[in-house]
């Protein structure tokens, strides 16, 4: 049985809370899933939250997957890919000791997907500051997974090809740039990178979402999409030429369009995804429309990856009102994407 692997993220944050609450809410959702984390992290949090959840741990993914497939008992099945039982966790306080284990779990899970030992990866939120203190030199999850994909033996293209997309029932937003200062965004834009992004979004909406003819909209960078160069030339020199080239390649894309109107219900309903120039241009309207319900999807990877759209919330650990809705949505989307990929491969 090929399972979906879920990482807990930062064990001192709400990642374990969300897994436990999601399981308690609907054990059926975990029938084909394995948690890539030491069972100790989940058991400790369950005890703190006064939850009784059966947790089983395996050292090999294949053994955990077999246990899930046999469904001998209703339980959370953990695959512990690190040496040892996992460092002790103080709720709300990340440590460098667990940070290296967090990275180890993510790396093992990604490599399992790259080796076709897992069908998809669902990631919990990480605490980037503590990871960086242990030598994690990546802006976030997405860049690390892209690095692992490029470094894999199966990789034929050693260039970065990822696109960050967030999706909800209301809208899908893809980003031309991800984690960088706003002042650096104009220099990061290019015709080549914009065209590559449009191609990846079009391709993965077809291959992973089952959308036969994706309709894309491209946002302008400047107010009113630059007003024909009055507020900047990025639309004229970069975005419009990239959109025209994409159209000649058979991609249904319009733009650049003004970002202040494209997210209105009457406009966004016409598009399967909106491609934005920078992080907050896309994520502010998306979270206003779908806070707690959106899913982070990494396009362009050689495997399916979804993630929650929230952070570690260190100050909320163990709270009764911590919501697991984003994790449930990420798991559901991973399952749907797996099913769409299987249908298209037949």
C-alpha cells in the first residue's frame, strides 16, 4: 500500500495538536496515512491535552504502511525515521535539539515520495528561526523540498522548478516570487521566470487537479497594472511579453490585470488560478476569503505536496480552540490530487 506521509512540523507548536484533533474528529481520514515523526512527540502532547489516542510507532516506512493497509486496529501510525526516540519537547518552546530531528523527518518523507514509496507529502508548520540556528539555510519548506528534488538521482532537470500555490474552495493563487523583501521583487521578475511559472501552473492544474483546460489570470505588479507605464514598466517589459509567449504555447492566460479588482467574486470566478507577483499580493486576499481553510500546494515538484496555511502558533499550544481544519483540508486535497493523477495515468 502506498500511503500519504504527514509530517508534524515543529513539535513545540500546534502541529501535533492538529494531528491529534484531526484524528479524534475523523479517524477514517488517516486510513491511508502515516505520520513521519517520533511517536513520543504525539504521545506527550496527547497526555498534555488529556486525549486518549492509540499511537503505534515503526522504524521503517514499509512496516508502517503495511500496518495501515492491514488495519488491524484503529490507531495513528507513526514512522520514526530518525535515530532514537526523539528529543523531549517543551510545549511552546522550540529547541535546537528537536530542530535537527524536524529536518530529518521532512527529508526522509520527501525522499520516500521521490522513491515512489509514498503517494504524497502533507507538511505541518515549522519554526524557521530555530531551524536556521542549526544550519537550515532555506527560506522555508518549499525551497528545501525543491533542493531535495533537484539533488535526487532521478532528477533530469537540476534547475529550480517549484511554484508556491495556495488553494481554497474560493480561489487558487500561485506566486511568481515567494519569501523575499518587497523591495527585491521587481529585480526578481523576468520574462523567463514568469513564463516558467505559467507553464508549471498550467501543467500541474491539468496533471494533478484534473482540469482539462486551465484558465489563468496574471496580476500586474504596480497599481492599476502600471497604467501603460505610468507607474512602472514591469507590466510592459516583463509580464505582458511572458503572457503573450504563454498564449502562443497554448496556455489560456490573460493579463497583466490590476490586482485590486481581480479577486472580486465577479472576476475571479472566470479563472482556475490567479498568478501573483509577490507573497502578500496573493496571500492577503486569499486568507481574507479562506482563513483556516486554504491549503499550500507546491507545484513543479516530482511528487504531490500539500501543507497547512498557518504557522506554529507557539502561544496556542494545547488550547481548546486550536483548529485542525487546515490540516484536514491539506489531507483531503492530497487525496484528491492523488486520485486525479491516477485517473490521468490510466
